[in-house]
C-alpha cells in the first residue's frame, strides 16, 4: 500500500452553520465546498490547509453513521483519511494482513473520491478511511 499524505481529518459536528464561522473567522481558513452525500446521510464542508483538508460532517439523519456517532460521543474527531494509490489493491493487501475492513470494495464519497473504511478494532481505535482520486 502506498500512502501519499493525510487526505483529510473528519470532524463530526452538530451544525455546519454554527461551526463554519469558527474555522473562517477565528482560524482564518475558507470553506471551499459544501456537499451532501446522501447514501452516507451526511452533509460535508471542506477546508484546505496545506496538502491536508478538514472535513466537517453534519448528520442529515439521526440513524446515519454521523448521527449515531454524535449521539454516542458528541462532537469531535470522527476519522483519519489517507490518500492512497490503487485503493482496490490496498484493500486486498490489508485484508491479507488481517485488517478488518468495513468496505471490502471502494464506494463513492465526497468530492468524487473513491473511499473505503477500515474497522477501528483493527486500527487501534481510529476509524481510518482510504481515499483515491481517480480524476487526477
């Protein structure tokens, strides 16, 4: 598996409207995109900081993954995402090494990336996402 960089850090929030002003007015970074990912029941907002992004995640359904996360843990860091080359091969390699996969095959995520999640039971408690931009 070849990781090129940390693609983004996902942060679960109760409200994008309440959280975006903190990042823009206090931290001085501009939100460059807001997108709803319906199959994941989430609305996202992105901020670019160097090569890495911050992805704010607002639930659009309390029964979705972010809704459940917020109910159980409250606002905060949800996942760490790595940019990889060859996401399918990376998933195969990880499975061979005994890593528990949430997604055995990539699916479409925000910004058109191919994504797949690794189970936190296999990653020392950190929900980990692999991302590949095949549109480069």
